[in-house]
């Protein structure tokens, strides 16, 4: 396809966010951009249930502070299944590198969120991102990137 969209390796997203407006805006933006939002949940337990239940997920976007616990638990569950997780948070946890592909600092723009997903795709393909979004910190890869290759 000459002028079509690039084939994505990240299509199915799980959004884990307990701020209703942020969750709504994120889901709306991603859907408008052609992503398949598998679910938008606001609880650790619901996210872990989806992940461990075998839902088809290419990337988990997860806040760290959730009403019923830590997004770190969501990222650990995703990592155990080879699904990469990106923390979208105001404060990236010190031990995030072992369970996530990176952190995107809140507040972020829609362009930065989309660019972060693109940067994660590029990294999984062994390429340098064409644009590094503001507020994005990518980690070295390791087992958390294996879900994309």
C-alpha cells in the first residue's frame, strides 16, 4: 500500500487509569487513531484479571497510583505474560525499569502519548525512534520488550 498507514505491531491496548476524565480522553484518542482499546479499567484487580485471563493485549498503559493498589502489580502481571507496559504517571517509580518499557510523565499531550507508542514500536523493531516525545523515558528493553518482537 503506497500511501496507507504503516502496519502497527501495537494495536490492542489496555488502559489502566483511575482518573475518569484522563481514562475517557485516552480511550477516545486511541480509538480515533485506529487502536483497539481492549478495555479501560480503573482497578488493579480488573487489569490483572484481563491480563492473566489471556486477553489479546499488545501494550498496557498503566498509572502507578490506583484506587485499589499499585500499577506496579499490573506491570508485573503483564511482564510475566510477555506484554510490555508503559507507566503513564506523575511520578515514575524507582523500580519501574524491571517491569515496564518506560514512563510517560503526566500531564502529557495527545501527541506525546501517540509518539510514545510509536517510540516503543520502533524500539521493539531495533530502530531509534524518529521523535522522542517530551516526558517519555524509555528503559533498556529486556524481557518487557519481548511481547512486541
